[in-house]
């Protein structure tokens, strides 16, 4: 019985690291655009499938494919923002309109991916990639998973540095807090939003690539991963920059430990139960005040 | 001809779903991504009862509704505690949870393997194994639900729903217990979705959880929005488009595997364009 | 008889006491003018009175019943109050007719379920809409109306509601002269039929014409009350509106 817990913890941490990227990037965009953007899940898949295309057709090695995937995901998110959400926001569209528009975009992206790549699941690593597993604290972790964790930590550090320590980060925070005032004092909010969307989109594209390295990617799960990121960012606390990170690891751990006694398919259920419990407690707390 | 009957039956099933969501979103302004779950509950109740017992079809429909009512009451009550943004996520979450239950409570639902061999009903000495008879059954149910919805919309009750959509606080200040109104319409529409589920189960004779997922919820939402919010005829048109579009694609020679993806692509595109230029949908009376 | 009694009302937004120990009495079947410069807290007092905001401190009695508005917002309807807002809150995507019809609806879920449009109360709606000259536009969507028409519609809705207490927040702003005349007549009619009217206004001509007495508010406090002609000619009152230096010049 005790031998499986460390494994679950490791799985939880790996899952959490992927959720972190999704949660952080989602939160960055949410702070600036103020609506639940489902297209972000589509952008996640753009990153993954671009990398797939390149490696499958032997056009580039793993690292280059990953990088190109990130960049193109960033471009994808950027284009979507400029062609769809920005014009809508300028028209004064409500957050529900934006949400539904993002749903439409997500449907488009998912459909295109299935048409080009079909519904099957695939993994970025080819079968003959050598996989080494290490034993740690009684559980097993593969070199791929170690790589995922490393990339994740680097990404978190870079993002934190960028958004907490630089002037750019402060400007972005100002726009998120009060866009009207920011405009009044001369900040080009559209430009900064565009840049943040690009960065966030490439990060979520990176998440997609990491998912494809780990468990594999298929078109139907992009949205599901986005929801995990959204849940993580809510329960971790959207107001704190690193809140989503905490939420993501918490979610990853609780999902994987939670299926100790249940089968693996209960993970999604656990995630949403956690969300609903959290929102309920938060509501009860505000009612008491 | 047989094929047309098949399409007409599909139309009836999905139109009922579309109408239920239109009452909720188009008239009351509540977005719900959980209705596919109620659709599924109705389907599973009918499936289990028809396969394992000698219950009649209509009774199974009734029991499906009876099952859905308390569950949707409970869900409606907790959903009401959240603001709009959180509410969308909560309703989505509930869909995922119930989908998970369909998938994992294998002792009851047979999990991902689904339930097969669901028989067609035999009512009033008519055997509904023939599709043309089944179409009659489906159309009757659609008609009843359509007329019922049409009635609701014309009443003072329907008017209050619209004010909830427009400005709930002002509506409350006029003395309307808006929480109660929202709950009632939520339960009514959930029950409609359950009826549609029963129709679905008996028609296809096989169901599995994949028909009741988040994707289904989103498709129903698309039908409602494209057809037109707060327009019951609009929902019929939207459903018609939903059913016929793949046929059109097949007609021009697109292979069957791609047809549904192209439909999704088309629908996604239409939704984006509608949001940008005509947020009320084609025949809608309400702009988001 | 006192219709509304306000006692030591306090409301804070952020670090400012927007309403600061405000006390006043509003007597039955009078038209009360409620004046003061922008930002003096008039709208907030009304919001506290009508359940748009919660009370921080103090009491409000309506018809001698204590308004329990500290945790939960009250319901106007149960206190027989109807009001208009500075920026009209009408139902944009419903027709003019429906906007008025809604207040004549049955309130309970079950009874409203069985009440269909045709038979009930359309005569009352017609009467009210004709009074404000909107009957011709009854099928138009409320959102398509001009600003003045929207204000009138909200006003008509109050007429239709027929409550004991009617509160109007700047009803004359944005109206043409002819319409202002109609509205002022209608307000006098309200008093004639026994109602109590509270009128927030900047248009002093209307206040002088209509109000039985005025309450003057500044910086969250009540600073004067009395007959309009007397109050509004006082120098200190004029000061707070125009600004001391300008007046002295």
C-alpha cells in the first residue's frame, strides 16, 4: 500500500507542472481580457500538432519542433486575439459574447486538427526513443518526465521574472487592474495585450507539447486540459501571480492521489468537484461578511 | 425515403434539446452546459428500464423526468449561488462529473461499453419498430413540447423570465422572486432534455456515455444560438441546418468521416461570425 | 403622518462617508424635493431607501416599519415603493408595452404561469402610455427609444405600479419642454390621488413649482429643510451650488 503513494505523488507533480503552464498563461490572458477564453485550449493543441507535424515528417528534431510549435502557437493565439476578440471588445461585447465566440474558435481549431491529423492519439517521442526511468523515493520517473519538470521550472522562473520584476510586467499589471486609467495615462493597452497574448499562447503551446511528450495528445483532450488550467487558476487564487502555480500542483496531486482508491477515469470528476467545493466555500465566506 | 424519416427523427430529438436550451438561454439569459447530462439521464433511465424490465416506454419517459427533477432542482439551487462567469464553469463541471458517473458506475450503466438492445416501444397496440411509426411518436412529443414552450413564452411567467435576462435586480424590486423563477425554468428545461434522451435511447437502441459529453452540450448550444435566441421557430431552423448540413456535404462527395468535422468547423465559423455581426442568431429576438 | 423616517443614516464607500448621519422625515401625501449638488449623497440615500445598497448604520422606517437592509437588500415592492433612476433602467430588449405590462403581472410563479397576455389589464397600460404619449410606440423595443423617451417610459412604469410612495431621480433631465410640462402635471396628479412623492432634482423651477417642502443635502448631511421658496433663496444654499467666490462676485 505504501509503495504506490510515492508514485502517485510523482505523477501528481508531473501533472501539476503541466497544469501550471496552462493555468499561468490562462490567467495572464484572463486578467487582461476579462473573459473565459476557450480558444486557449485550441492554441494548446496548435503547439502540439505543429510539433507533431515537424517530427512526423522528419523536418526537424525534437527541440526545434518544440520551439517552432511554441512560436506558432503564440502566433495563432495572437492572430485570434486581433481578428476576433479585439474587434468584439471594441464593439463593447459582453463577456458572454466573447465566451461564445471563443467556443466557436475552439470548435474550428479542433475540427481542422481532426481533419488533418485524425482522431488518434499520438506521442511526440517515436517508439525507438530510449526511455530511462529513475527510481526516486520509491516511485519511478522517466527521463522525459524529468525533462518536463525542468522545462516547467525554467518557464515558471522566466515568466515570474518577466511579469514581477520588469517594467513591462508592472505595466501589464496596471492594465489588468484598471484598463481605462491605463489608457488615460498613455499606455497602449492594445499593444501590450497583444504581446501578453502572444507570450501566453506560446506558453500554453509549450504545455501542449509537454503533454504530447508525456501521456500523448489527441484532439478531444485539449479542452479538458484547458479546464484543468482554469480550475487550477481559480483554486490557487487568480489575484496572485503565483497563485495558479500553487493551484496547479495542488490539483495535480489531489487528482492523482484521489484515484488511489478509484480508477483513473475519475480524475476529471475529482477536479471539478474540487472546483465546485472551492467556489461554494468562497461564496459562503463572502456571505458571512 | 427511409433515410428522410431517419433525418426527421433526428430533427425531432435535437429540436427538443434546442428548445429546452433556448428557453433557458434565449428567454431567461442563463447559459447551461449541463443539459447534455439531463439528456443522458433520460436516455439511461429509459434504456435500463426497457432492457431489464417490462416497463412501458411512456412510463420510462415519465420516470426519467421524475429522476431528473430533484437532481436539476438541486443543481439549479447550487448554481444560483455563483456569478455569471463562475456559473458557466460550474455547469460545465457538472456535465463532466455526470459524464464521469455514466462512464464509471459500470455496475449500473455498463460504463463505456454502453447499453445495447434497447427495444422500440409498443404502445396502444402500435409497434414502433418501424421508423415511420417512430417518427410519428417523435413528432408528437416534439409538437407537445413546442406548444408547451410556446405557451410558456406567452404568459406572464415568460415575461418575468425575460426581465430576469434583462435586469434581474430591477425585476426583483418589482416583487418577483427571481430565484424561484430561474429554478422552475431550469427544472422544466432539464425535464424536456430528459424526454429527448428517452426518445434517443429507444431509437438508436444503443447508448454510451460519449453521446452525453461536453461536446454534446456545446453542439446543442450552437444550434440554439445559430437558430436564434428567444425564437422557437429559429431553433427548428437551426436544428434543421444541423441535421441537413452533413447530408449536403455527403451529397457533394465529401467522405463520411470528414463530414461531421466539417460541420463542426462550419458551425464554429458561423458562431464566430454571428457574434461579430449578428449576436441574436438568424431568427433571434435577443442579442447577447 | 410620517411616511418615511430616516434616522442617523450612514454609508461609507471606500474611505468616504458618502452619507453621514443623515436624518429626515417625509410626510404622507406630500411632494418632497430632495436637492443638493452632485456628489452630496442624494442618490445614495435613495439607494439605501430602495434596497439598492445596504445600510452601514442608522435606521429607516417606512410606514413605521423598520427596513432591515443591513445584510440583505430590501424589496421595494413589499414596501409599496416604486422609483425611477437617473439613468433609466428599463428592459431594453422588451417592447415598450411589455415594460409596463410587467409591473401589472401576477407576482407569484404559479399564478403568473397561468396568466396569458391578452385578457388582463391592457386597458391600464394603454391609459398610462397615452398619458405620456408613448402609446404609439408601444411595439418598439425599449432599447431603440431616445433618452427622453426612455425616461418617460420608466416614469410611466411607476404610474402603472400605483404604489403609495413614488421616488423620481431627476425625471426632468433630458426631456423636451412639452414633456416636462406633462410630467409635472402627472406628479401633481400623483399627490392628488394620495401618494407620497420624493423628487430628486437639479431643475429648481420644477422644485419650486411642485415641492411642498425641500430637503437640502451637502457632503452627506442634511443642511436645510423647509418651504422651497424660502430655502432656495437663502444665500448659504445658493453658495453650495454656485460656489462661494462666484456668488460673491
